[in-house]
C-alpha cells in the first residue's frame, strides 16, 4: 500500500539538486537564469540519486533503500496502522520529467520505479471489497511498474535576511501495473479465512488499490512535504537557485 513512497525519494532530490557550496560535491548547482533549467535539474538529480540512496546526515537526508518509517496510519472506512515499515526498490527510481516555474513558484514532476517491496507489522479492521477484514501480523506488499506525478507550489519566507522556500498545495497521483499482497494472521489466525481474503485481495488488486488510493496519496504527500521543508529550511532560496552557475 505504500508504493507511492517512491515519489518521496525523487521529490526531495529535486528540492536539493541545485544547491549551495555547503552541500556535498555530488549535488551540483542549477542557476535561475539557466535556459535549460528543467534539463539541468533532471541531470543533476539523476547523478545525485545513487549517492543519496544510503542517506546523508550532513544534509538531513534519510536513507532511501531501505527506507524505514516508524508508523503510517489512515482511516477511511478501513483503519490501517503499519509499524516498522521497510521499503526497498527506491535505488532503481528514475526521474522521468521535471517542470519548474520559478516565477510562478510551481513545480511538476514525474517518476517511475520498476519494483517496490514494502514489509511492515500491520493492524487492520474494517471492510475491503465490501468484505469485513480484521487482523494483525506481518504484511508484505510488492508493486510493479510504479509511476507517479507530483506537483506543488512554494512560498518564499524571509528569515534573518534570507528567503527560504516552503512548499504548499502538494498533490500526488500514482499508478502501477501490478500489485501483490500478503497479510499474515488475518481473522485471529484462521488459516482458511486468511487464505480466502488474501486470494480475494490479489485477484481484485486494482479495486483494492483504487479504494486505498485517496488515503495513500494524502499520507505520502504529508511525508514528502515534511522532508522537503526540512531540507529547504537549511538552505536559502538563492543558495539553492543562484543567479549564475
């Protein structure tokens, strides 16, 4: 269900690819007046991503593969809590396109990841596919052919004589080619009911993803915003986007 998290990786790369001298040498500058700003950001983002996979505490960037999240929750007819979430596959992320409008303070981007695997300790109660579901145990989800579109605006807030970017109006949309679900210990360990539910979820994976999609997109957007704002708060807008290279 957390297949959307691939967007987190590339979105934060976007926010840091054009950077100040304080940043590591693998992160290169893209100037405001660069006529090919979008291409510059894509190129430098792709170059930086392999270095960022393991994380870099100097710029407060978390490890991407594996990515670990303590807890994810949502409640919309189906109450789900996932703890000790571990996501693998982000090392193969690709930034497909980025469109940055510095005057309108707006960014649009598209990403793809061939395969993501998400393992967590889960608790679930409610209904899925109009069927009651209840359980707690280990979940193992695999998402194949992941694609996402992410857009956001940003404000410039002055602090100590410098302007810093703060993202707002974030929107995430994702699609995938195939999903596989495995939930252990459903229905208090009733193997027959658990196997039947797992089979139903996998046979109707498109409907399952469709039901969960609004909550998933909202949760991951909050995560993306937190990471981007944390990174951007350490470097002023002019440091991130200097006037010239």
